[in-house]
C-alpha cells in the first residue's frame, strides 16, 4: 500500500558515536524523502563528529564494531554544523519517520541542530515511529520486522541506508497487514489505529506522556510538566523551580540534552513572566 500523503515525509536513520542523547554525535545520516504521489529521493551523508570548537570526536571502537564507520572514514567529511543549512533546506516542513526514531533518532537530530545554533521546529511535523507500530502490534526487532512483514532478509543491517529503506518498506507492509485490524490499548479501548494517514500514525506512535524528547520531563494527570527522574520525580517542574531555583541552575550546568534544557528554560521564563505580571498588577493598583 502506498502512503496517503498531504505533504512530504522523510524516513531517516542515524549512525552515531553512541546512544546517549546530549552526549553522542551523528557519523552518518540517511534521509529518504517521499512526496505526495509516491516519488522518492534519498540523501546519505557521512559526518565528522566534532565538539563546539570543531575538534574531531573519536568514534569508540565498540560503536565502530556495530556500524563499521571508523575515524578515518569521516576524517575528511563535513561536521554537522557545516551540513546543517543544507539538511534543513532538504527536510523543509516534511514529517519524519523512522525505527525507534521517537526515542533516539529525532531527539539526537534535534540535539545536533541545536548544537549548530538551529532551532529545529517539531511543532509543524508529525512523527511516525515504525517500531512503535511493530512493538504494539507484534513486538519484534527491525531485522525480524523486515522478515515478518516483507518476507526479506535485511542485508547490511546497521548501515543508515539499508535500515532507512527497510523501515519505509516495513511501514507500507504494515498498512496492508493491519488495515481494519483491531487494537486494544491498556484501558481496554478497541480501535483500528494503523491507517493510511500520517497524522493518525503519528498519534498512534507518539510518546504522549513525554514533555521533552527523551523522557526526562513528562506529564501528570493535569497535563503539567513533571520530572521523570531524581529526587523530584513526579513533582511539577514549575513548583520545583519555585521552591528550589538552584535545581534549574544545576540542570542547565549538567549533561542534559539541549532540547531538555530548552524546555525547562521555557518553563522557567514563563514562571518569571507570571511573577513580573503579578508585580505590575499589584503596583498598578496602588
């Protein structure tokens, strides 16, 4: 089944120096663009991982053993900062899809753009995580998913290009397989969520309980941002910052992803603005 698109969607995969968002860097990216009507275009870039000063970051041998990319392979490649403008132009306003992308690839891509000084906006994009469809409907891995849905063996697994194209093919096969198939969620509600609509697939695969991209900040039953870690786990972020302002400073100085820091800064700034408005209203009534 071909995708029913109202605007482009980009299937993408990253090979990286490791798996810690906020610390690790991209060494290869594949972007497979699909536009309404079904035409496709693929862009693959090797990336030299570098710190803020442009100094090359070593790719650990344990990571190279997985994806096969060495320091020498990327020594003459551009950094992400150098690639960022053209990548941003290529992506445009496209929706994004991948395999385990909501938990890893999207947060790390946003992190790299933020490091490059680019605020990569997700508010206008639907995010489709093919792994979430798979895990919620069948619960397997990408290699198994490719065999299960497409009846093919995935050659060159852990290369960005192979994994990206496989993910695109798996999603199309999922649409065929689960057309009209019931799904029961944890509350017992029955629906048929796997439909040929990017907005619906995005809603089905979203991490709806996460306020940031990696799950450090979540939502409570009142839809307030709350901490998902540490001594304030379960407490509203705004209330914690009110009673313990130093916690905000500690987070900003610690090794949290830039996207998480961006969110807590928005909460911090909103709190300060409300205080200022209250003061203005108080003295304005004198």
